[in-house]
């Protein structure tokens, strides 16, 4: 098969890779019908995360099951499936508590590389969710978003304790931040403040439910949030970037007793203990347990209650994956959808 391989910063190649096969009896082999480039893929692409050897890329995927191992019971060949970016058994105590991304037997899909024609999915029964039928083509982008960015934005909102009547701030206008706006709207937030300097992303944020847009960042952004919240800060803040500035902006924008849900992949973030102590806020986040939310999100998409696939503003054939990376790196695209 052919797939994406990262050799060095800004060096993504589409080349021959070994065909995946069933290795464990709990595996499934799927034919990937759509995959995409994630904002977190840009960290190694930009050299912020080291690349020491040729590395298969991608962790978001939907597709058709072609083969399953002898111990797979609920997933069957011919089904259309959506899977999480972490494989999980969905039965261990951590999974049962709703944190499948920290499953005792977790396996990162990114290590297998979903930006390819085929994908082996470990722990298939616990990782994959089948749709009731083969979806129409217009639903594919939204279902693909559920594999990571929709579930991650949703987890950010849940971690930030978004509820009806609350004021929410979303820091980050990438796909995760925009879908955190959508999640906050679905969870009943009264006011949703999106932080964005990009007109196209501001427009989509408003379409997803944002009531206010703030263009300032850092301390200036905090002051603007305070101005909009009677000087006390927001009930709920979702941090969807992963930098020192974005995390401190999130903490400082939250009212005492409020919640920060952080889902941006953290890079060199350090918290001052004294400031955190006197902030008196709740901090919760990390890699999203997407599998927890998949059944509900797929149902909402299937019923056309939400259209998260709108975050894909560039679609390319998989063989042009390098251009997909470039477009996102240069902020010419919010998110690139790839079709093998």
C-alpha cells in the first residue's frame, strides 16, 4: 500500500509502506476511505517534536472493515466504522470510568499511521464504532471529524464543565477550538466567546455558536474577557492550543471556582504554583477519551443535528498529502481531508 511518511521537518512523502495484516486476534483491518491532517501532526512537521527516523503519519480515520481477528465479536467485515486515535479495550477500569485514552492496554493509532490506504486497528471491539449503514458521501467529513477533533473539542467542553446558562471562552481557532465552540453550543452555553484573528475562522465560529469574538491574545485577551464578564472571568474556558501563553491566558480568564478544560497538546507549559493556588480554579484535560463520546456524536451527525465536517476547508487526494501539510502549516487551511 501507499501512505504518508515524515522524514524530517517539512519533508512528508507519499510512498510504499508495508501492507498491514492481522497480527493479534483482536485486530481489525480496514480500508481507509477518508483520513486527514491533524493540528497535532504539525508539531513534528515543524520540528518542534523531534523526528529521528522515517515515521508513518496520521491518527484520524474512517473506513470499511475488510478482515477481523478470530476474537473480534462486535465488529464485522463490510461495516463502515469510525475509530478513536487511541486503541482501547473499553473494558478495563479506566475505560469504564470514561477515560479510554488512558486504557490500561492503550495503543496509539499514530504509531501505525492512518494517512494510508489501509490500517490495522488493534482492540477492534473496544476502539471502533460501526454506523447503522454505509453513510452518504456528504456525511463522511463529519464522521471523520468524530475520530479526533470533534471528540477532543467535546471533551474540552465537558472538562470545562460547560452547562446551560454558562459563559464559555474558547482559546484556539483551529479545528479543535472551533468544534469546542460547537460542543459548547450543543451543551447549552449561554455565551460563547471565541478567540480568533482569522476572518474565515471567526465566521465558522459564529456559525457553530460563538456569540462574541476577541482578537487580542495574552494579557490583552484576558482583559477583554474580563470586560465582557463583569470583571470576574468566565465560568468555563477551553484551552485548545498547548502553549505557555494559551494556558496562562486560560487560567487568568477563568473566574474563581470556574473550570479550565485543556486539550491542546502541551509543549513547554510550566505552571507557577503560587498563581495556580490563588487562582482557585479547576483544571482538567489531556488526550481526549474520544471513544467515550463516539456513539453520541455519531448519532448527532447521522441525524444531521450537527455538521462538524465544515472544519475541512481543503480536500485532496491522499497522494497530495504533502500539500495538505503545507496548507495547514501556512494557515491557508483549517483542516485537510484526504481521500485515498
